[in-house]
C-alpha cells in the first residue's frame, strides 16, 4: 500500500461561522453553498491547468474535488503530488496547489457577494 502525502489548509473560526450560518434563511445558505461549489471547481480547474503534465498525466488525472454543504475539498491524490508541489533535493518545486488556493482568496469573496446579492433580492420580492 502506498503512502500518500497530504497538504491541508484550514481557516480559523469556520465552526463558529457554520453555527451562525445555520441561523440564516435557507435561500442565503443555498447561495453560500453555490458559491463554495463554484469556487471548489475553479480551484480544481486551476490546479489542473498549472500542474505539470508529465509523461502519464497521472498528477492531473488525480486532482479531485468534493463539496459537502459549506465545505469544499480539492486534492491531488497522486503519490508524487507533494514532491512536485514542494520539490526535493534533486528536483525544483513546481507549485500547482498553492497558487490555485491563493487565487481563490480574491475570487471566493466575489462569488459569495454575487450569490448573496441575488439571494437577498429574491427574498425581498
């Protein structure tokens, strides 16, 4: 069985925020879930666009995304993904995950704003 390296990004205060979000109207929660789903897919696409193809394309093919409510997860499951991302003593780093996550820092707030504005307009009608 092969060992897999993992890189995890976490945001402090998410559990507290999720508790507050449970108190919101369903239309608002749906809007947030839609924004998270769209952004999760965008991060996966960015990772695929910037990851080196290699001879087999295994790294790109291993990039998966999953959404569960307000949580989006993107992972490259190829065993060598971590070494490509961070490099080794014999190979320079070829970051593909970190830049994709960094791009999300500006996109996600915009997506949330657009989805919430739409939901709030619908609620106020």
